[in-house]
C-alpha cells in the first residue's frame, strides 16, 4: 500500500533553511503548522535525478513506518503535491530522504554516526567551517589555504 499524496489547494512557500549543512533543502509550513520540505526543489538545486515519491516511500517503508510509530505521525499526512507541482514531504522524513536521494550523503551520515558511537560526539563539516570562519582570523585562514595549495603542487 502506498502512502497518500495530498493535493494542496493553496501554494506553500518553502524558503526556510533548517539544516545548515543542507541549505538547498527548503522548509515551509502547512496551514496546520506542520513543517514540510520541498523534495522537488532539492533535486533541482542539487542537479540530482528526481526519484518519484512512491519509489522513495516504498524503498524506505520500514524506516518511514518506524518514524510513524515512534513519533506518532499520521501516515496519511506525509506527502503533499504543491500547487506548482512540487512534492512536499513531512519534515520528519528529511534525514531518510537525504540518505535515499544522494548516496554520498548516506556515506557522510554513516561516518557521522560512527564518530558519535566511537567518541560520543559528532560534529558536522558545516559546523566546523562556520566555527573556523567566525573564530580564525583571515590571515590564518589564508596561510592554511596557501600551505594547502603549496602542498598540492609539490
């Protein structure tokens, strides 16, 4: 059985970035306040081959069902067709979607989980870059770049 695709009668604007490491994944809110992300836009902005939501939901059914059970989600309120033809998906499926839509992200998440299990802490590449950009003086950053470039050419 496939999950229901609910056709929306009013356009939902998805313009919020909620996951800093994935700025092209844009979120918005339905009239009832439920947060959704624009899967179609994510595929487009990342130049990925779009995969029909039915394939995603069938392949990832055991993971989606686990979220439905644990988070008490309504199975009929997970997938939406926006008035512009874009597929919007419930926010709680974002991580599963990211891993499904891009195998490189799956590998990245897998390494993050190993870090978490090995060290008790996992820090995203985006956080490290943000911390470095805000705390390290420009001159030091430039030295790092110059050293890296010199090492690559030798």
